[in-house]
């Protein structure tokens, strides 16, 4: 996607105030301490996110993960200038967090999502970002002439937008009878499928993504003040 952002968000040292000190104590240099506190907070948030990402990438590369797993409850944004897919399915589902998840809020640990499954996909100028509390972990790929590619791709979204076109689309069938996207939906659930899908200016608000294979040419990971 777009060119990666600077690793340190602009204005990061202004987010917190230092604790009150004795009037007789020497004043610290302007901004001293505040930047270190902000960076420590970002590091504490980022370490589990990076570790979970490494495990997810390993498991999906081995084809171990299915379309559903216990979600963290932290949504992430995905954008692409263009998505071209062969073999498409979509149906509704409930994603579940672990018991007593700190991210469950008033949802009871459940999120209603639309599962989109694509047998094979190419994504041009792909961007993915997750808000870690004032700073974003941002990944870009497929922005240097070679698009990102995925096989057996599924995304669990509560928002999807763009300019879409389908070929041989079927709408309203039972999701458990559809096969074009390579997954089986829940019985009795409204679904749709198509031979191909093209989405320009794709934007998704996701809770989960899995893929059997995900190739990310020109991959760049950074911390940024802005998400995708």
C-alpha cells in the first residue's frame, strides 16, 4: 500500500505528563521521561502483538488454521487499491473471544462478522494496521510493482467497502452448500458465492484473517502515528 510511515509517531512525547516533583529538585529537560514512558507502553503492547503475529503467520503457512479461532477482540484495518479473486463465498458468523477477555466490553465476547472466503487472490498496495493505544503497528506490501498473493484467504469483517464486481454470482443460498471459496459455512445461514470478485479501493475492518499461503513482496513493518 502507501509508503510506510516513520516508526515514531509525531507528537508522541506530548501524550503524557510527568509526575509532580518537589519544587527544590532540579527540573528535567523538556520532554525527558515522557518519551521513554510512551515508548515503554508501546513496547509492552507491541510484544504480544508481534508474537501472536509470528505464530499466526507460521500456522497459516502450514494450512493449520481454519476460518474461525478465538479472536483477540482488537480489530484491525486492511486496505488495498485492488483485489482480484477467483472463487468467492460470503456468509454471516459469530467470532468468539476467550473467556473473560479484557476486550469483550459489553459484547459478551462475541462479534457478528461477515466471513469472506476467496480461493486465490491478488492484492495491490496492501496495507494492514492495528491500533495499539495511540500508536499503530502497520504492515505494507505489494506496492513495488508485484502484488501480494493469497490462497484460501478468509477475512472476518464487520465493515467492508469498495467498488465491487462479480461474475456468476449466486445470492441467498444456504452457506453450508456453497463451495467456490473453499470453505463450508454454517447451515441455515444466508450466503452468496461467485466465480470471481474484483474490488477497487478495498477497505475492511477485520477481527480475523487466515490464509493457506500469503506472499507479501516488499513487506515493510513499522510503528506509525497513522493507520491504513
